[in-house]
C-alpha cells in the first residue's frame, strides 16, 4: 500500500481520491481548508482527512509525514509552497499546473531532489496528456516539420452567448487567456499573445474555433527547439467565443483586473457536468522519403460512476495525474529529479489502469 497525500478536495481532487482509493493500492490522506468537503469525502470513501492551510510550511510538513508522494490539486499559486515542503519531506511531488512560472519554480527545486524523489508538474490534460501524445507522434518521423496541439473542454449543450460553461479552475482559465503563449514559429521559439491565431476546424461535423492560450505545451518547446519548424497549442471553443472574450479582456480591460473577471465569470457562468473534452493533435514531417501527416483525435464524454455523474474534464485530468503517480510507483519513470510529460511512454500510459480512461467507454478515438 502506497501512502499519498492529496491536497485539494474540490472538483478534480474528488475524482483523484476516488480513483486512487478504489484501486486498492493507495492509502490516501486528503488535506484542504474546507472542513465540509473533507467530511463528505471521508464519509463517502473512508479516507483519512486533515485540515491543511497550504500557505503554512508547518501544516504541510505535518500532513506529509509518513507519505510517499504528494499530489496537489490546488490552485497554481499554492504549488510552490507545496513543492518546497515536499523537497524538505523527501517525498515525490505531482501537480496539475498550467502556470509557466510555477513550473519553473518546481523545476528549480527538483535540482535538490533526493535519490528516488521526483518532481513532476503539469500532469493534467493540457499540459499533461497532450504532451505525451505529441511526443509519441513526433518520434514516428525521420525529420519533424510541425507539431500542432488542439484541446478543449466544452459544454456538450451550450446555451449562452459565450457558448461556454465553467468546467474547471477559473484561475487556470484566466491564466490561459491572459498570459503569453510559448510557441515555435518558423523555427524560432517565441511568445505570442493569447487569443490570437484564430482558426476554424470541423470534428465529427461540428464547427469549432481554436486560438492560442498559455501553458498547454508544458516543456515541449524546450524539448523540440531546433527540431521543428512549427509547434503550438490552441484551445478549442465553439465559434464566436473568442470574439466575446476579447471584448471582455481588451475593450472592457478586464485583463488588467483578473479578480473582477473571476468574480464576473463565476457569478454569470454556471458549472456543468455534461461536458465533452476534445483532443486533436497532428504531426507532419518526412518518413521514408515521403511527407506524411499523423494525428491522434479523441472525444471524451462525461460518464456516470455509481450514483454520480463525473465530467469529462474531471475524468481526463484526474486519470492523467493518477497514471503519472502509478507509473512512478511502478518504476516506469526517471527515478530522480524533474520529470517532463514527454518522458512518459505513450503505450505505457494508455495501458495503465488510470490511463485507460482515455480509451475506455465514453471515449471516441481516431488514431
């Protein structure tokens, strides 16, 4: 039995807790500041719970006592403190952040890792799973020309003018829409503005739009620098969403007031569990003397587990980080230090019991 501390009893944390405890191989301790949320999980899953303020090094150290690893399902701003506490405790660290600065901090701390201790941020959907897919596609070419990643978590039945419902962290969403985007363009690594590079695509007869957002590539630009002409990540939305967000961010200048923007979005946009996650990755290059394009396309839908409905974004995000932990425990990842998503073998990820959620019931694939 592997002892794991899970920080965060919210939307994604609940799914992580369920997957790990139901596997029968993990003893999970859940920490949060919300006593009611902890009590619900304790009654439902029988897990150990503890009140933890992640801004307190003392409370983090106490919660990490006796643990093999810590998973952070907290907002990105708290992750540096969690990673520092993990370093001191000598336990491995996993998170879901899309924030570039947070990842840089975690990477710096990983330089001091003890033998057998890893630091693996960005373990969700994007960044996360898409980096594993992209690296797998890229390895199938003699020379690579382009690597394009398109991902969206959307309401299955949009009803408002934004054609969007909140399905995950509002802080993470705002980060993606407001921060610079790392890309490789014409062979040169550079930053581009979020919400630019608008394009349209059709998947299963449904029209979508895609535009640049921050953080989705993880460390891929560093990995493929000087190896690819074009490498970029874009978020998929229903047509018309981008223009309405530009009105809010630029014309109403809410880009400069992120706290107010968060309040507006959470007050106006209802959450939904009836969602669909779209993953569409393409790679182009030369193979056996021919110019070839390969792709991996998936749609993951919300599912019912027992008497609960789990959203597609809960399933994909939680399954990805649980698979990363499982592969680490099974000795299938680098043993020490900073671990990138592209260091995960795609076949091993899909064969993993948690990674199976990307190919099982409720998933439509075309690889």
